[in-house]
């Protein structure tokens, strides 16, 4: 199960590339069951991202197995209008949990210019490229 709390301003939660939850300021998530996204014998990738708007920001993320918290983080930021936190966590087939650094390597794109645009969103939106 995963959850987000202390949300200021917006948070999204992913399990194996599927958005499983979101929260905004004043509306934290409940515990979200991710069992349907687990693949037996394979690693499960859980990702958390927090966006901060105009003021100070905060976030908390937790992963639990049964009634035991196996991973969590709580942080704050003063950075404005930015993705303030992004983290991937691998839940290994043996049940161990490992925080991974986000892949920020530069890849050679297919030919041509590629664009994405998000518009007319109220509160928060996001665009994922390759997960």
C-alpha cells in the first residue's frame, strides 16, 4: 500500500507505470492498495512526485506491507513553481525495498522535433514520457 500526506501543493503516485493516486493541498490520500499492479517474481516500481506552487511546499510518502511501514519520506521546500521531489522505489520480488535515483540520462531522440503541451488544467496536471 502507498499513500501521500502533508501535501502542499500536488502529488502523484505511480505503481509499475500506472497512476494509482494523487493528492492536493488539504486533501491527502488514503492508503492505496497496489496489489493489482504487483507482478509475481518481478520487481515493482513505485514512483512519487511532488509539485510546489507559489509558496513553501511539503510532502510525505509512505509504502507499507501489511501493517508495517517499509519506506517513507517527509520533506519541505522553499523552491517555487517546480517539481520539488521525485523518487523511484523498487519493491523486489523477495519483499525488500530499495530507493533508486531517477534516470535523468540524456538519450538520442527519434528524428524531428517533438512537443507536448498541457493546457486548461485546473490545479495540477502532468505529462509522462517513457514512464
